[in-house]
């Protein structure tokens, strides 16, 4: 399929194929000889090409199956020369389209750089939530279901591709022989900061996507694919039915989504590998930087030191001189007094022999028990079972208070802030925290701000009031007055209860 890239005239063959690819993108399915000649300049070929060379190129492309030739019987010709040049029309075959797209994809991979993007994870969660909402609508939403499903699969492919490319580029960076230290330090700082930003709230995003996948699957994946296929409006251009292959492809894509966020067999989801990749990358970058710093501090390498020492050993005139050099290089002096030492070792010269050195006092316990001093009994370990029980009880109590506050703040749907009424101090504090998170979030095109708690258990949707109304909330500690926002507070897993209450 790609034999045109390995010939002697690979540049001209590739330019001709690019001319057909550009015409195909403009919905021009057939080109004459003169059309191909004229389009070579538009794809970046500025060298003169004779008719014989172009005719040989088209013949080779036709021989390889990239181009097909037909006769145009519908045109009118005034001269025989006009008939010879315009009668034959060249069309890009299916094999030629695949070859053109393959070259385009190879060039895009060479020019692209991998990334760990939190925006892709947020987009996947948003598309899943949109699919869940559309499944409850009528038949008229089938086209929207189809487009949303295609966007979801595109985001999943982007996540998979970017993760692989980022990991490969990181390994190539770490395998670099001797990169510039200043450049590497700058890249390391930027990469570490980028990874830390990605790891932040990764658990929350993973939990949100996992819950969204479960909600969509509760409505039926087969029904989702059937409605998406109805919205796709697949054409039947051949005798084969395209629906079966389309459904198999969608099932395979959904299985890939489950393997990333909610595996069926109970294995660890692949999204966990993203956090492992980020942590390993930070450690490897720090280690590589440390090795480079050590090399920079040393005037020479360890290998050069050993080679120089070997030359000195070879130049030794006697064996005692070689031993003296060995002792000076490695500090392997003869043992002195076994493992015992004098109280003041500076009084004894290192050059003094074993026989002339003063004796070292030895404890009698060394002979009887193998110890040089008496060691007291180890103290008892304090019993912390009661402390643990109190901490567990306090943690359960705090968790119960938190759950009660979330249940009190949960709304059956979008409501005005003034409808909440009276709150206790803990619930009021949680409400202010949620509103603060929503106000610092970026609003979408509809003017809606969304935010979640750090554990991903509670989500708030906030809209600014169109009027100048104010809300008054009463607490045991006072009265709060502020804009009468439209809020929708939901707890994760309680969507069905909210709909029931509505």
C-alpha cells in the first residue's frame, strides 16, 4: 500500500497522491491529466514536470491500485488532442484513500506530542451525563444521541493516544545521553508542575465518570446503541448490511470505556495507571536530575578515576609500593584491635603497629554474653486500643453529621436560595462552601456554574438570578442576606430519590 514512498521518484509519486487527496477533500472525485498537472503546484510541488513523467507516475499509481482510470463519454471534444487529454479521468480508489490517510496519520504522529489532559476526563463525564439525559427523551433525540456517542468515543481515543505518547516521550527524555543541564532543569520543573496539576482531583474525576457509566448502563447499552444507529442514518451503498458491523464496533468501544473506568471482571481500572505514570515520572525526573548534578560537580567520572589508578598500579616498582597505593586509594588499612577502639583515637597514630599500640580495655560481658555493655530491658508498649476506639467513634460521629448536612441541603431540583429557609450552623457552613466553589468555577454558554466537593459526593449547579431578588437565610447565629441564586444540589447516587421527590 505504501510502495510509492520507497521508489526513486517517491517525492513525485507522493505529490501526485496528495493532489488526488486534496481534490477528494473538495468532493472532486475525478481529475483529468491537466487537472493533476495543475494541482501539483497547490500541494507544494514547484519543479517542472513533463507530460511523460506525469504519465509514468499515473501509470505506476494505477499499477499499485491507488488510482483508477475511466473514460468521460459525457463531455464534448473539439479536437483529437483535446479528446486524448480529457477523455481519460483518474479517480482515487479505496486503497489510495487508505494510503493517503496513512501518510497523513504518520506525519501527524511525528509532529504531535502526548499529554495528560484533565479536560478530556471532564469531557468524558459531561458526554456520559448528556447520554443519560437523552435516553429519557423521545425518538427525536436519536440524532443527538448519535453525535454525543461519537464525541464520547473521540474523547476516549484521545485519552488513550495522548497517554501512550506522553509516556513514550517521557522515556525518551530520560534516556537522553547528555542533554543540556539548564534545558533539562527547565523541562523538569515544567513537567513536574504539569503532573502535579493533573494528579490533583484525579480521584474525584475518576469517581464521577465511574458513576456516570453505571447510570448509562442502567438504562441499557443495547438500547443506547440501537437509538444511536437510528440517528446515524447509515447508507446502504453495498449489498452488505452495515448495521451489524457498526453495532460490533460500538460494543468494542464501550468495552474499552469500561476497561478504563469500570471493568467487568473486577480488575483495577486503567485510569489508575495514569496516577502511577505521573508518580513514576516525577521520581524518575528527580533521579535523572540528581545524576546530572553529580556528574557536573565531579571534575571527572568514576571510570576515568579507575583508569588512572590502574596506570599507577602498573607503574609500581614493587609489591609493597602497590599495597601502599591500594591502602591510600581505598582506605583499606589493617584491622586495629578488632572492632574496639581507644577512648581517644587521636592519641594513637595510624602508622603505629599492632604490637606497639597500647591495649584496649575489654568488658567482661564480651566473654560471657557476647556483649560489651549491659543493655536495660525494653519498655512496655503503650496500649492504644482505647485511643483508637475514641477516634473511630469521633470519625463516625463527624461522618453522620456531614451526611445529615448533605441530606438537608439536597434539593429536589433547581430552586431559589430563598426557598431553603432556616438552617443550622453546620448546614449553613456547608452551603456557603458549595456556593463559594460554584462562584469560582467558570460558567458555560448557558450561564451555569458547576462545582463538586473534594470527595465528589455532592454537586451544585448555580445560576445567577435574572432579577434583583435577594435571599434571607436564618441560622441560630444570625441572618444571612445575599443574591437569590437558583441552585440545584445533588448527592452522588441519589439522583433517583431526587426525581422521586420532584
